C-alpha cells in the first residue's frame, strides 16, 4: 500500500516547489513512477564502483520494491542489459520478484512495461533489455548463461546457496561493470556470513534497515504490534531490526537456549502472586567513568524456577549515579537482597550504595574464580530449564552469548558486566556456596 507522494504536498511544504516542477516538466504519471523521489535513502543504490550490494533488512522494509526498482532502472536505461533474477526457487522468483505486489510487473510504468513469457522464464522490455528467472534450488541452471546484472532475492533461505551464488557470480561477465544486488532478511547462514566478511574486506557494500523504517507503507499498528510481541528477542532483532545475530562457537549460552528459556510472564504473577525472593545483583565498574555497571534483577517464582525480570545496568556514570540506579531497582522490584561484587573498590562499594539508600539489604561478595568459571554452573541451570527470562534483554543476552567455555569473552564491550551481575544474582538465588544447585532455589 504505497502512499502517493503527491498526497504528501501539504505535509512537506519545503518539497512543494520540487514536486510542482517535476509535475510541470514530466507530468503527474512520470512523478508517480520516479523512484529517486519515491524511495527512502536506504532503498537507493549506494555510490561508488561496487560489484556486490547486499541489502540486509527487516521484513516489510521494502527490499523487494528496492530490488525491482533497481532492475527496472537498469533495464530502462540499457537496452543491452541481460539480468539474472534468482529466487530461492523458480516459483518464488516468479511469484515475488516478477508478479508480486512489489515485483517488476507491478512497479513498471504503463509506457515501459516489460512483456513476461512464463514458459521462457523471461521478461523483455520495449527497448530490448532482458531478465531471466532462476531458482537457487537448481544451481546448475546458472551454469552457461552470462549476464550484466543480477538480483538475488532472500539469499538467506536459498537451498544450495554456495553453489548457486558461485555460479551466478561466474556468469557476471557482460557489460562494462557487472553488478549483483542481494536482498535478504539476515540469518547467520554461510553465504550471508561470507558476504558480510567480504564487506569488511571492501569488496561488498552492505546497507541495512529496520521494518519500522517503512512504517508509512505498512498497516496501521503493525510495527507497534510486532515490537510488543517480538521486540528485543532474537527473532525480533533478526526479522524486524535486520540484525545478523551469530552463534559463537564454544559459548556458554547459545541464542537458541535463551529463546527456549524466554517467557512473557512469571506464572501466577497475573493473579497477584509475588515472587518469593527478589535479588538485585551489581557488578560495579572498575573506574569512575569506565565500563558499564551491571545491574540485574532476578527472583524465585512459586514453581521454584528463577526468573530474570530486569536489566537496569547503566554506562559511563559516576559511583553516585550507579549507586542510585541500584537503589531504584531495589525499590521498584521490592528486593530483599542487594548482592554487590566488592573485588574492585571493597568498602567504597558499600559506602556509595549505603549513601544512595542506607536501608539497602546489602551483601558484599568476593570473586575467587574468574567470570567464566563462576558462570558455568549458572549456564547449567539454563540447560536444565531452571531459569527463565521474563521478556527480552538484548544487551545482557549478547554478553551471555560471548562468554566462552574454558575462559575468554568475545561479546560487546570490554567486559561482560551485565552477564557477571546475572551470575551473581542466580548464584545467590539458586546455588549453594560451592556452586551446587539447590533443590528448589530457596
């Protein structure tokens, strides 16, 4: 449901002169099909002499429209263009890339509409430019033909992706500057990871986008509904925010494990039942304005399971500021214990926390083992299904998935401060002094 920019004149007074000039010079129909005017900046081809453009964005961002308009622009400008249209399957290429609501036939202006010959799998423009359909499920079908341009759609779901991509790239040998545009919702499959790695080396250009960027062209309330249901979860970050979320080999926690432990509500809480215990755990920063101060809130439900209910961590602030954040979390969640690591700061940690609220039920703990060693028995609780996350905590979960078995950390930031606070909270709630799991967590 594309909204006509002609109807937006009143909302965009600073653009009125430009639109009226275009209307006068080219006529209303021309403006309605002027992609440089209709598109958002993120949908336009990047500048520069690139060979591969990877558009990695959330669902509903407008990737298909962007791909179709890129192909249309090439075909209308170059009668010698020979374009490969590659979908996951041949049927999907036809259904989405050609005949879909944002496909090549739908977006073509009446005066330059291509003729589609389904039996031949070809689109032919009035000037002689030709596009041919292929399915990645049959990678050998790309062996032999040659092209000047290619549009590869939803590459993260391609079967036989590596073979299909390699054959497509080897077919790009016509024209002065062969180019391929790949559009996809990100998934950490081998082909997408390879292209992202190539982007770091400078041979691929990557553009990104979120579902919310296209809010004006989506059903009313859709973005808000999706964010309420999936915001912050792995699925939401991937399918809505367009993030490429990879599993780290050897990590204590996997994304799949955390997703299995996610709940919308603590059982019984909707009936007024409270958590039996609530703990606020703190991993203070080593310096006044250094790393984050990890502040995590967890409690024990009536089913004996631990529930992580808040990540109240703060970054780049003074001891007084993070202490006030701890006190606020304890008050809001009714904590019966505030557990604070005192390895760095010792009595200073206690003094700034008591200055923030002298009534805090404070317990100082000292780490005799490294962060990973302390985290291993807590990760085992997740594997056993004894811990759940009420909602999503993206920054905390990124740190958890960066802690490696045997030692090491490859997550965001210099230190897993949020994950360390989580470990202290769940150790207090669920583990004995030697790290053994308690029978019910009391």
